[in-house]
């Protein structure tokens, strides 16, 4: 079992990333390693380039994201933690896979459509080709499992299609087909202002997302002002059908508390959001505050963070080399 996953350094870690992906990454360190497997997590800084970002910001975010992941529980002694740029095989394999992936497949990617918006002609080629780099990220290590939020599932399915086509075209079982693992508790955390949109760093409203660097007061304030409806909570999860904002807050509560949404609804049945929101804010502060404090402590020693990334990349390069070499051989680039 080899678990591989990544995160873009386009902003601070937010609650959607944390509950949808990173919390699973941390849990998997123990489970996978107990079973003799390996966990690899990386900062997708090359993906970060697909939409304009100031160079100094990208650099600072990569360091900050690394500190946040370590503070959230990714142990660089037990997991391989690195950034893509330091492992050139990601870019090299992506180019090889560009010749396997089909334009028709990329045309179906909903994230490109969302991110490019109306100005598709003006989007970067990188944004369009982004899922092929993502396929390279996981196929390079023959990842068996890839823990992601629901929004990345389509990209993982594309990675499987690319792997299968490569194996078929070249009549060689080189690549392992990776399995996406989507968190059951928090597949999709939605915006606190509009529960029809996912919580995302690209949302212009600061109030729509909880960042892991937010102070306790800001976290509490954002939950207090989160959009809800005037009804009290019902006595079952099913009865929340059609109340997207309420469902989102219950989902967040349950994921933070490691409880089921049904259990949370049962506890608050008949109570209004005037009672639910402060309880949610307290829980979030209790869970996220220590991560923020630890991240700030780690950020005081940038050299130590840089050393973590350098060591992680060295290990990743060693694991990547044989796969890249085998792909080059298979395609006739080297003998
Ligand atoms: P990114 O940086 O947008 O998000 C990192 C992880 O967080 C999950 N996520 C969410 N989950 C639930 N609710 C949300 N509102 C929410 N927002 C984000 C994402 O699904 C993701 O798992 N392309 C990837 C990064 C990447 C990658 C990879 C992932 C690059 N290469 C290879 C896995 C394997 C991305 O942009 O994620």
C-alpha cells in the first residue's frame, strides 16, 4: 500500500482541505504504516502556477503550508513530505503522459471549466493540462490510494484512464491504477456564506472560509455570521434534506468531533442555531487553535522547514527514478 496526495500552496490551509483531506492523511500515517505501507504527501507548487500567483507569495505559501501540515500531524520522520519542484521527475513524467492523455478527456474536466470561467481562451495551458501533472504525481510512485476531497475524484479517474491506456498501448503493466479515497464524514465542506459552493481559497469573501491561521476570535465570528435558516435542528439527519447551510454546519461539527452527523443532530434536536453555533465555534477553536499555535512556532525556524522539504525530496527522488526510467524505456526514449 502506498498512499500519495498533494495540496496546492495557493493560500493557507482551510477547513475544507483539513477535514476533506489532511485529517485523513494524518490518520493514514498510522493505519498504513502499521500495515507495512508508506505515506507520501507533497505541496503541489507546480500546480500553484496554473493561475497567476506572485512569486514571493508562492514561496512563502509553500513554507507556510509545510509548517501547517506538520502542525496538523504529518510527521516528516514517518511520511515523506516534499514539494513537487524539488522532484523534477513529476514534470518529466507529466510530459510523457501528455502523449497518452486525450484532448477529449481533458475537455470533460469540470474543475477546468469552473476555474477558467467565461474566459477559457485566456486560461493558461497549464490550467488545462493540470490533471495530467496530477496523474504523473501519483503514477510516478505507483500510488495505490489517494486520499482527496470529492472535487478531486474526477482527476483521479483520469489518472486511472491514463495509466490503463499507457499499460495497454505499450503492452506492459507499468502503472498501478490509483484508488481515490474520499472522506466519508467530510467529502465536501461548503462555503459558510453560500452552501451551494465549496469552501475554497478562491472565494473572494473572507467570511466564507475558516483558515487554519485564523485567530480564535475570527473563527468564532465566522461561525456566528455563517448563513443559516431560522428553523431549529430536527431530530434526524434525513430531515435536514433541503437545508444545505444547516447540513454543512452539522457536517463540520461531526467531522471535527469525530462523530456521525446523525449523532450530532440527535444531540441538538429542537435547538436553534443560537445554541448550535457557539458550540460549533468552541469545538473548532479547541481543535484548530493548537494547530495554529504550533504552526506559528514552527514558522520561527524557516531553516528547519526547508530541511524537512529537502530531506523529503531526496527520498521522493529515489522512489521516482526507477518509474521514470521504466516509462522512458517503455516509450523508446532510452534503451
Ligand atoms: P487543493 O489544493 O485544492 O485541495 C487539497 C485537498 O483538499 C480537498 N478539498 C476539499 N475537501 C472537502 N471540501 C472542500 N471544500 C475542499 N476543498 C479542498 C481537495 O479535494 C484536496 O484533496 N489538484 C489538487 C492537488 C494535487 C493532488 C495531486 C492531490 C496535485 N496533485 C495528486 C492528490 C494527488 C488540488 O488542487 O487540491
